[in-house]
């Protein structure tokens, strides 16, 4: 990796994460600013007697959460969160919001000092003071700048590359 290249890691591999990985994998290949390899953290499951990571890495398809859509070969399924995000300069968060705090605690020491992130997570969390944005939780846990992607989109439409209306909000990168 060149010191100037960005290392992207995707935190999540469900329907939405796999759909996003299709676009991310294709787009990082188009620019010398990014390493070709994109790690995607996968919560390990057994599907049809085989580990889901093995299926994704050999068949290049998430047959459980996004069947029928091939993932680019530069998307590499990794079952260990620390290994998946090691040295990452860009984190794409696509996991159910209730898991974010624990994942952040696990990955904190593995990410690059120049890391920043974008949340594709739907939902909010709450504490005694009221609602909390997921980006604020990640920002406080990892001490990284955060952006959020939002839109009335369906993962299968994103995977099929149907035109979608998406907004990215970023207060300070």
C-alpha cells in the first residue's frame, strides 16, 4: 500500500452491506487513490454446510443475504473484525445499530490514525437524555470524523444499480 492510498473496509455483510460492497468494490478499482482489496467483515455463519466467508470468497456472492448478485473479486470476506479493519483509512458501517458499540470497541486499536467513516446504518439509539445518532456513537467510540448516507433505497435496487436518490451528510471531514 502506498502511504497515499486509502484502505477501505466494510463493517457488515448483510443485504445492505453486500449491495454496497458491489459498488464500493467496482469504484475503488477505478481510482489509484484506493487499494484494490476491500475487506468486508462478515459475521461467520454456516450456510449449506459451508462457512459464509468461504462462499463469498470463492463464489463471489452472498448467497444468504443477497442471492443472485455477484460481488467483485476484490471484496474479501473476513470473519475477524480486527483483521477486517486493520489499517483502514475509510470505514463503511453497515450493521444493525445495536451492535455498533461492541464492534467499535473491538476495532479501535486496528484502524489507521487517519481513518474516517461513513454510516449506512438505519436507525437511532437512545440514552437517558434521548435519541443518539449512530454517527455520533461511532465518532465518540473511535474518535474519527463521520458522515452518513441516507435515502429511501432498497438494497436489491442498489445491487441492481437502479438509479437511486441518496444524500450524504458530512459536517466536518
